[in-house]
């Protein structure tokens, strides 16, 4: 039931986005990613990749930071892999469980994962279902702070078979997307024989946090120079012994997009992703690189209201007025240089079910927004900023530092908001701080409105965005918004394997989002990447940490990168 909708998802996505691709290409924009080059793969080579932020953790489910997750994809093997088309394929598990193959019960409460036999960790120790059982229990231990509890918090119990190859999960309720929360390196099993020796509250501060001593993926950590580079080398115990092709991948840490451009111009790197769209013209001048993007990406850029701020949390008309004041097309045309498409919910066209073509998006109407605030008693002062009693519509607005298009977003939004009598002060932070304590602490006055890009899993389930149970530290509901009606809708969409039923529920979820406005989707960005022409199979996937999808297939002409 999971794979069939995803196959349809791909076909529909390509059809719906084909016009976009042609328009972007006509404007000199990159084309979609495809498998590059031809010929017989050659082993060998050291691949250099620029990462735009330093990882804060290399423990699966230990970080929400995209760049940490990209390294995770190289050193950890998950039960299931997602591919560049958004489909799930077997990883450590021998098959993706479905209703059709009896891997899932009819009520979606029981899931059976069977691992391949003979799996090993990089140190030669056996890797089996006992490690999977240990992992979910660690992630749900109150002393551990996971990046996400989605799906794992529904587990009532798990049974490991006598041969240690099968684990059967029993959930509190049906959850159609359960395999997706075990997909890709960020959700991989951990080695019990290593982490059982560490107190759960010490895991993310232990030496294992950034220099894991054991791996299961195609590579393993071989050298870490914090602030400079993370090097991964071939893991001889990877379950697909013919891979990887490369000897090593070196992730070079940079804190400025200008550095990435200079590295590309010098030809010293093989690839980089999440590039600065303001430099697209400069990228296109580089004749020894290809500029590309994934046309079925599921990401979205949004601003999030912190409900700990009493003005924002208690006055829906303020949130509604802000949503009505945003000139989305200006953000796309000016800040993103056209490298984005309009979107007003967290489900873009890649999600079927999920995407709602007729969603009641807020229209750009500053006059109506001002009227809404005026009628609610928010009066403009001599400086043009509105207030009511001792409450003033003045907020802190933050995003990740050293990001040029987001800086442009902020300038446009600042003018949009000022036009309706709302003031923002801008303060930006490094990604490791921003996605760490800044957002999860939720301190009003320091964090009032935040902007960042996000993506869901390989399924449209968006429970993690705003469910009551996902409020930190239990999850990443960083708006601290709780709505019992929304929670019930999440439960309904999770418990059905019928795409039509789920679409109907998603439409109701969108209605809550668009009337209660706990967050505002700004657009769906086109995240661009560069790779050298002598490299092959560099094919970033549709998810937020997807540059390194299929990294074991990367290879370079003549084994020289």
C-alpha cells in the first residue's frame, strides 16, 4: 500500500512539473537530475564535497540539521533506502513491508521487518534485529533527546524472532507511514554493543557523537577535523560487498556560500548542494560542472510562529493578517531569483495523496490585512506600528546566518509587515544553534518568528509539524502549538491505507493550517546542486538530507576524482 501510491506520485510529479522544468531551462536555470555519464564504473578515488554547515551530531535521530544527516547517509545503513524518485527500496531489511506481502496487518498496527542474514557492523560484530530493538528503545528513552519521535512513540512493544532476523512491531494505532521513519541514514539502527555501554543522556555528548567508532553504511568515519573536514572511507563489511566504488568522501566544512563558489571555480571539489541561488549565473559559467535539481522534491520554505509569544499565540487575527501581507511572488522572483514555485501548504505536488490543488491559500492583500487588525483593535501609533493596550506588534524574526536569499526574504518580509503596522527585528544564527537550542527552547522575545526549509518523509504524513505530542523535547513542533482537532485528523490519515480517504483528511488538515495559521508556507524552493562532469551517479533525492542518496554508486572517470 505504500509503494503503489509512491509510484503514482512519481508519474504525476513528472507530469505536473514538466512545464516548470521547461520554463526554468528556458530561463537559463538548471535541468533536473539524471544519472550522469556512461561506461563501466571504476573503483577508487577521493570525492570532495562542500558542506554549508558543520554537523552537530552523527548519531542517527540525534540531529535535525540537514548537513549532519547527509554525512549519516554515508556511514549508516538503514532498514530502507529512499531513492531519487521518492520510492522506498530494501536496505538492511530484505523487503519493504506492505499489506500485499503480509509485512503489515490490515489495521496497520502490526509491522514485520525481516533483516538480511549475515549482516555485520564495520568492526565485524553481527548486526541483527536486536540492534533495531535496542535503537527504538534508546530513542524513546526519556534521557535521550531524539530529533524525532514520530512513529516510534506509537510502538507498544516489539518481538524479536529466535533467529534474531525479524522484529515485529505492535503499534498503539495504525500508522501507514511506519516504514518511512526507518528510512535513510538519519533513521538507521545503532550498534547495541557500542551504545548500550553509554548512558542515554550522555550519547550526544560522548566521543561517538561526531566520531562514531562503528558503522554499517558503505563508508565509515576515518578522520574528523572539527571546523575543517569529515572524511569517510570504504567499509569492507558493507552488506553490498561490490560497493562503494569510491575509496573516500571528504566533506569539507564551509560557513559561507562565497567559499563554495571559489572552490567550484578552482575545481577543487566534486560536488556541493543547497547552493546560493543568487549565484546561479556564476555557476552556469563553470564549464566543467553540471548544475541540476530534483524535480520531485518535497521541500517547502515556511515561517513559524512561536506560540509562547502571547500576542502571536492568542490572537489569530495577527497571524492571519501577517499571512495576508506576504508578497509570495516577490519572494520567488527577487529573493529566490525564480528558483521556487508557489505553495501554501506543506504538501507540494510531489505528494499524492497530500497535495491539494484547490487549497484556500491566503491572497496577498495588505489593505484587507490592515483592516482585519484595525477591526480587532490594533491601532497604529505615530511610528506606524500597531498596538493594543500595552501589547505592540513588534517581533523578533530569525533564520540561518550567512544565507543570502533568506536575507533577501527577510528584507521583503520586513517591508510587507511594516505596510500593515507590524515591526520585525532581524537576528540570525548558525544552523547548529538555530536548529538546536534556539528553536527548541522556544524563548519568546528571542524567538518569535522563524524561517527555514523543511521536508516530510517519503510519505505525506505531517504529524511531526504540529502534533501536541511533538512539542519539544519530545519532537520538533517548535511552534509549540497544540490543537486536539488537528491531532484527531493526524490519527485518521495515519490509520488509513486508502489514498482517497487520506486525501480527504489532508484537505481538512490544510483547512486548519490556513485558518488557524500556526505557520505560513512561503514557497517550494528549487534546491540546486553542482557536480563535476567526470563524476557519475550523483543524484540528490527529494528529501531534505538527500544529497548523499546512493553515495555507494558514486564513481569518477578512471577512478580519479
